[in-house]
C-alpha cells in the first residue's frame, strides 16, 4: 500500500474566517471598534452572543445517534463576536465588580 502525501495546491490557504480584505472588512472594523462602557449594553451583549455554539447537538434518528458539529466557526464574523462578548464580560467583572458566572458555559 503506497503512502499518501497531501499538500495544499493553494500556497496561501487560510481558514474560512481568516481576516482577508473584502466586503466584510468595514463590518469587522465596526464590531472591533465597539467599546463596552455601559452596564446595560454589556448585559445585552452577554445575553445575545452565546458562550458556545448553539447549533452543536446530537440527534437520535432511527435508533442511531448523529452528531452535528459546531458550525459557528464558519461564520466570517465569529472572532469579532467572541471578542465583543469578552469585552462585555470584562467590563462587567472589572468595572462593575459583578459576578459573571451566569454568562459562562
């Protein structure tokens, strides 16, 4: 049996959410520029942006279990939303001295 050698034919391969210039760059810049300095905004962001991907689950069908993997990383703005949620959690914990364990999975 011959050994298989795999190499990418594209020399500049990047994952799907790689920050390449394009139509999403202004939106990425907008999300990265949001500064969390408001108690209510911080709580709202922590409630709206989930701590783990809500789409990962196991489905039982005809006696077999099928696993649907987390697809959130396919979202091209995934990193920006995670960073925004982290800034909101940090604001609540550091500036407001609030217990943020309710927002952590």
